[in-house]
């Protein structure tokens, strides 16, 4: 009958598995399967050599871990990178060390403060690439408005100067977006000014309450994705209020012609660019323009969302792989990453 490989005469865990298997081989019922004295001696010596090596590695790991903590507590410019290297060595020397795993995981998953210059430069370069992607999307969004120009063949133009100003503002917006797409560093002042001008001119199409709010929302999708803008909430609010209220105020003070009025039971909207004759073509043009603008806003927002999702997925995948490099804590205590994504 085959004996069990684990000893029943000693408490569980007290006998190393290597020695336990060696004892079972020495007690085999088949004499030819038992190791001789020389083989037993070599096996025991091999185990002792390995055990001493493990102890020595643990001592070296403890030294590296202490050096890592000392480096992290120092004020040196490379304190965090030095601590990361030494903590990594400690974990490599003793993969079962919970202390080394805790330190490595915190250094990997918690952002440094203050941010190192090299890291700031990497973030800036990544933001530059994102800005190029967003700028190309903006170019296509502006050009989609130009694509509606043939509709004017079916409409009676009232003011060609406003039409020229409208498409001129779009051309300037395209040029600013192309410049940002090439260099990846958009000019905040230029973007805010040209989009504000376009928002004002947009009110000449069908007043400030039809199509214009949709256009402003599309502009905000792009504007608020710029890091140097979305970190200034007050600037975003101020620009939005200006884009919405400035045309209305200019109409009230007589700088711009009146395009809307309220009467009993109705709100009247008048185009500053086109003469309305109440034809079916005008109705169809309004439906087409409204549909196209809505699709443009949706496509721009979708493109930005897909890019953000792809970036987040990439970060989560990298973080997951980093977690696999660190041994699991058997003590039941939570690792720092257990609460990293709680928010």
C-alpha cells in the first residue's frame, strides 16, 4: 500500500516538503526504491545549502528594503526612483516579502508628489498627441458646416456680408485647428476668440435660440478637452456665458439687428442672413441643417469618448499587469490598489 507523502507524526507545516519526501523515500516498502546513505547525505546537504541561500537572500532583501525607505524619506531629487529600484531588488530577492510588496505597490500605483520633471514632460507629450487627434476632429466638424453651403442655392440671401462673415469665421477656425493639429499645442487665446466670433455670427442664421446653442455645445466639447482650459473652471463658465449672452446684449443695445421677439402666444425668430418666404424648401433646409448639426455634435462627442475609453482601458490593463508582478498578501490586509479605484 502506498504511503501518504505528508507526515502524520508531526504538526502540519513543521516538516519541509523536501525532507518529508526524502523520509518517505527512505521508508519505501520497496528496498530498491530507497536511497542509499550517500544519496541521503547529498539530498540533505542540498536542502541545507538551499535553506542557507534563502536566509541570505532574505537578509539582503531586508537591507535593500531599508535602503529604499531611507531613500524615500530623503529630500534627494531622485529619491522616488532610487527607492523604486531598491524596493524592486528587495522584492526580487524575497518574493514573499509583504513589506517589499507594499512598498513597491505604493510606489507603482500612487502618483508622486511633487511630479518629477521627466514625468511632467511625458504627460505633456501625451497631451500633445491627444491635442492633435482632437484638432483633426475639429477640422472635420468645421468643414461639415461648409458642406451645407450648397443649400444657399435654394434660399434667398438677405445679407451677403453676414454670409461672408459666417464662412470667413469658419475658415479661420479651420486654420487655427489645422495649426493645432500640426504642432499639438493649441493656442488657448486664439481658440477662445475665434470660436466666440463664430458663436456670435451663428446667431445671424436663425437667432440665438435655434441652432446656435447646438453649435456652442459642439464648441464646448472641443474647448473643454484642452488641459490648459479644463483646469480653469471659471474660464469655461465665463466663455460660455459670453457666447450665449453677448449676441443677445448686442441686439438689445442696437449693435446687431434684432433676430427674435416675443409676442402674445409666440416667439418670433428672424434670420439676419436669409429672407424667409415661407416655402417648403426653407422648411426642409431647416430640418436638414438641424439634423446635420446634431450629428456633428454627436460624432465629435463620440470620438472624444472613444479616445478616452481606449486610454482608460490601456491604463487599467497596465495596472493589472503590474499587480500580477506583486505577490498577494496572505495576511488579509488590503493592498493600496484595493481602494485606488473606489471613487
